[in-house]
């Protein structure tokens, strides 16, 4: 049985998170080797003089992230490594054949503008952001506004690395980060680099965002759809050189990648010298529990993490990042320099200041509470007025996935919802294979007090029934 040597600060609070962080660091550092059996939750709680529930919460968090496995009769162990940490690079690869999709064009609503995953921009922290910009313009030396490192200003990379380690359980250093103009550009740059040696057969979730498909193809990827079920991407059906996943909150279905699937995905990547592209698009907005840590923290030599402030602050800021293994991060940085010489520096310095002074965390806490209220109001209204509509996915993010009852077609439902002021899109155009009729509805811009009226309007328009 392992001696864990866990240090906790009782004055700091968040004891379960501290225990999880200590164990995570011990696993990454090699002090807790693969297969090591951990103490029973009751025993560890006694040693640390905390309640058993606190230890259970910490263990469950690490099981969800893939660092631990728990089995009846065996106990809790550090996840065994079933594949080497690196595999020989394949010398040859058969030329991939493009896989057709039903449609790559948006079919409902404009390509640009409001989407089901758009945040409420009326809550953008204008005053605090203005204060950050003023701070930059009054303190940053003039030389900082010259052509700089295309990988991003060092101050922002430093702050982001600390934030991602603290909030997303990432294993990242400033030198492994590249600042980009959002996740879309980050994915494009990564695929551009990966496809220089040979075309990339990229596995993508089915269903997936139809807006990403043209972008991925233009970047040189040949797409291989892989089904998604209630546990996330079906790893058993994976093929290709790389895979793009949304493990914290799959779009559009809203499911989270299960611990067994996480482990299987890691094994797939190591066994075939493959890479995982992780889109961490709205992971900060988990309402029912702490967010599950990113995949990158589990395998930083195999996972390329992309994120942005588009959901937390505003898409129009066009500020994002890529965290990649050192050699790939350097290649992405060079590609960024060849493309457009890097991102605007004032905004980068402003975001660094916003992170450093706690403004970003404060804004996230506020919006997390607000979005939870709005989601709860929408889900409650649906349950009361149209219980035959099934709400799927976890309690998270900025959108809900709705399976429709008989007689409600996707296109008609989405069109009516849009006419009622909701952001909605049909799921059919996002699928390669057949599936139940469903729509995606954004709730971020739907005030809680208006949810019932919106759902009643949808019910009347779709069913023709009168509402008392």
C-alpha cells in the first residue's frame, strides 16, 4: 500500500481538490507508479483527519480524469500503463481516401453570429477589461508593441500555463503554449503542421459541429467519422492517424468521455504513435460538480490541447491557445509566424493582467452561477410543458441537446425556436450516420424568467395545442 505523503492546507479550503492535486502530481512525477494501490478511502480519511466523503470526492475526480481506476474487490489503483510512453514512428502510411459527408454547409441560420454555444455578451466585463487595457497602455514599454514572438507574449503564456494547471489539471509549461486567434485557428495550424509529412486521416466525433468540417478539410485533413454514444467517442471504432475530441462536454450531444473510454483512447494513441487533438471549448462551465480535468494532463506527450476565451468572455476577442509537446509547439509557433506574425499584443497583455489579478476567475464564477440558473429554468420548463422532449447530456456548458418526440421534425423545430428568439440548430446535418431527431438549443442568452414562455410558445407552434 502506498504512503501518499499528502500535505493539505486547512485554512485554504477545497480539501478534496487539494488531495486530488497532490495525488495527480505524484502520479505525473512517477512517485506513484502505474498499478500502485491506494489506501482505502476510510483509511486515508483517518490519516488526514478529514471526512471520508472528502477522500471519496478526490478519488472520484481522478477516476473521471483517468489517473485512477477503481474496481470492486481490487480497490483503487493508479491506472496501469498498457502501452509504452512512446512508440516508434511509422515509416509509411497508405494514402488516405476522403470520406464524404452529407453536407458541410450550415443549414440553419447564418454561418457567422449567434450560435447555440454563444455566451451572453451583455455580461462581458467591460469595466474590468477596460481597466486591464488601461493598465497595459500605461505600464507596458513602447518596445512591447513591436513585432514580437509569434507564439505570444511571455506574460500571457506564463499566466495561462498557471491557470490551465490550476483549473484544467493540464501539464503545461509556458514554452509549450502558442497564443492563437481562437480554437479554429489553433486546429488549422496543428493540422497544417501534421500534414506536412503526409496527409492526415483525422477521426472526428459523429455527430460533430458542421462548422468545423470545412475548416478541418481546408487544413489538409481527411475525415473519418466515429460514433458517439452515452459514454462519448466509441474508441473501439477508431481509425486514422489522429483524433479530434471534445471530452469534457461533447458537442452537440453534451456527454462526457467516460473513464474507461479515456483509458482506451490513451492506449490507442500510444500503441500507434498517434496524436489526440482536444477541443476544451466550454469545460469551465460544469454545474453539477468540478470539471473533469483535460486529457492533456493525462498524456502531455500525446495530446494537443486547444482552448480560448470565446465562451468565457467573448468570441470577438479572438484569443485562444494551443498546448502541445515541445517539438510540435515549436512547429506551430513557426507556422504562426509564417501565417500572420502573431496575435495583437494589447489584448494579450490585457488578458494576462485579467488572469493575474483574479478578474477572469471572478467573472467565471459569476457566469457559472448565471448559466446554471438559465439551464435549470429551461430544463424545468421543458419537463413541465413538453415532457416528451428528452433532455440529454450532462449539466454543463451553454447548450442542451434535445431528442424530439414523434411528429416534431428537426428543421421545423429549429426554425420555430429561432423565430421565438432561441438559438437552435438541427442535429441531422451534423451526423454522418442516422440517429434520432434532435436539436441543439443554446440557453446562455435566455433569461431564466423567460424560459417558460419560450417553451410554451414552442409547444403551441409544434403541437397546435392551447396552453392555459
